[in-house]
C-alpha cells in the first residue's frame, strides 16, 4: 500500500523532522510512504474572515493539484470522526481489503483545509477537538499510522 502525506508548509523544526524521519524509517517495512508539501500563505495577524477564506482557498488549490483520481483521501479535520488507534488500524486494513492501494492524508495549514479539499475527501478524520500545529500533526499522524500497522500485524507496541 502507498501512504502519501500531503501537507501545507515545510517542517522547520529539527526535532519534528527527526521524529518524522524516524517514523518514516519504521513504516518503510509496511508501506511505501511519500510526502508532498505545498507552499503555505502568510496569514497576517487580525486578518479578516474574507482574507482567511482566500488563504485557505489558495492553499486548497495547491493541495488539490497533488490529489490523484485513484487516491483515497483522508482529510485531517477538527470536525471529522474521532477514532481510537485500533479503529484507525481497522480502517486502514479495510481500505486494503477494498482494493484501495493509495491513501492520501491531507493536512491543512494554520487555518485548516478549504471546502474544496474537504469536499474531495473520502473520509474526514479528527485526532482531537484541540488544535495542533500542522507540522506537529505530521509526526502525530505518522506515529498513529505506524501503530496501526503494528496492530494489523499483531506486533507489540507500547500503550
């Protein structure tokens, strides 16, 4: 299976890139993993609702260029469905059984995802009602995908 992480913005902090690299290394025995990062838009302090919407739309257009027809798209969205680790593992396993060979997780920028990206998503997943920095979310997502594969393969992993 191919897992793609499509996100807005670059990872700037070394500790996050080190963590992402570690989980990417661990995942390499279970799936093909790739990353696509699109440029983020600068969001001024106290930006108007209209400007925020325009920023999300611009970032959304950039993201949509990298979503392929064959991709099963899981958008990370605060309003999405919350799953525990076992349920996420079951979801990924079921997608494989259904013949989905490419899963693309989409992580928005600081303002979230545009309506166009959310409309394209096949599934909306929430990790929490809390807001996380989008760079940190990449590492959290990879840890949970790694945990999912360990669960699928009945391999031990710390709780």
